[in-house]
C-alpha cells in the first residue's frame, strides 16, 4: 500500500484544535496519523466527501441512496440550533435524543425542513422516517419531496403524514420516483432521528458516479 502525505510533519499546539487545509483531490480508503515523538491526541476529524464504489452499490441493487456512507449529504436545513441535519443520514438507528435532528419551537406559520443531495440520480421505491428517542419533541407530521437536477421542480412523494413519537415509520411508494435531491418537511417543528430513501441508481446516475470515482483515482 502506498501512503500519500496530506499534512507534512507540522508543529501543533497543546489544548487546541489544530486545523489544516488539504489540497489533494483524490479518493482514499485508509488514513494514518503519526505523532512525534509521543504524547497524545484528543480527537482526529477528517472532513471530506464520501465517494462510494459504484460496483459495490450495483451489487447491492437496492440501498439507502441518501445515506452518508453511500455518498449522500445534507445540503441545507431551516434550523441547526440543537444538532446538525447530517445526523439524520448517519449509519444505524439513533442511540439518544441528540443523535437525531431537533429544532426549536416555531412562533410563525412556517415549518422546518432539510434538503439533501443523493449519492447520484436514483430511482426511489420506499422510505423510512424514524423518530427514535424523540418523545415530547418529535415532529407531528412530515412530508418528503424529490427533484431531478439543481433547478428541477419539487415533486411530493410522501404527502403530509402524521408521525408518532419514538417510532420507525415505513412507506412503500406507489410508483418509483427519480431524483438527485430530496427534501423532508416537518410540521410545524420538533425533530426526526433518521431519514432513509431506498432505491437504486439510474443508468445516468451510475455513469456519473463511476466517472467521479475514476476521476478521484478509484
């Protein structure tokens, strides 16, 4: 295995968050940190974009097309007061209340929402909205929409639906929905712990993902 240096040997401060910008545009599967000569590190954070293996996703067939581990991301959200929106697409079920997404109580007529980018253009067949560990503060209702492309129109695939606290809600779509982005709206506020969108890549999506994978040295 050939190792690529991302940060050369660099002095770091004690009791501090030491940040470093990385210019290398390449796909990596493993990471190694060396400390000199000894001592300790409290946390290591590596920020980047997940680029999944298109052959693996093709072999799976149906998978969660919005999951972080499969290349999905949370692009924006109406409220990040308590926790990041990306919590909703983390692996596994929520283990505690702040492992999901909570919002402040609203005092207007609006509602809270999260917008996601999918792994690539996908054909969605089923979805889950989980409110695990959210009891007195789970969302009362939710709806889900998708769009194809950055400027496409939003199409509702799950109409406004009543949610129960601390429950995993499962929905099979009457017809597959194609899109590159998704949005969950909760009404009026509260929170959800996870969103899962189950489907598969379209031919266009698979081609785009394979090209991205190859560009980054996959």
